[in-house]
């Protein structure tokens, strides 16, 4: 019988090692461990949510002023790939106009993350789709 190793959620060195061995780049691991844009925005102009095909759930909060994304946060109930993808998405759209943010692609996030396991590429798609849904709903609301 195989032994299952239990990883202490507070031991970032163990988590880092496990993720690196699973195929995550240093950049993706840093996004997962630091979670720089995880949370909510109490004064958000748009809040949207989406559930991915794998069951991961993302909520996005956007603060928009004069058509520019001033701030964004994600709430993610999902795997390291989903969290890293969402955090990367914020870095790519913060400070951009809505038309510029609409141009965000899966490839943009993948290039920023550098590498995540192939079975986690759908997480990148979920981050993009959640953002696109929020932009659609925001624009519909302000028309």
C-alpha cells in the first residue's frame, strides 16, 4: 500500500517543492503562495462569478473608473493552477481600458505563468472567461 504524505499547509517550502515537482514554474508557484489579488473589493463596480468544468469556482471584483480597470480581485475556490491563473490575470489587466482587457487571451496568462501542468490549462481558460463575463455584465449595466 502506498503511503500518503500529508503536507503542512503552513510549510511553504514543502508546498513549493510539491508544486515544482508537479510542473509549476517559479512564477506560478509565487502567485499561488503569495495570492496578491485574492479577496474582495468592498466598493467594486462589478462582481461576477463562474464555475469551471472541473468544479473550480471564481468570483471577480472589478473597480472601474473612466473605462479603466483600477483594481481587481478574485475569490477562488480551486486548485493552485486556478489561483495562479487568476492572480496573473489581474496583473495583465490592472490599469488597462476595458477594450484592452477584453483582448486578454489564455496565451497571455500562460506566457506570464511560464509553465503549469498541461492538465491545468483549463484553469487559465476559467480566469479569462470569468473576466470576460464580468466585463460583459459591467458594460451591459452602464449602457
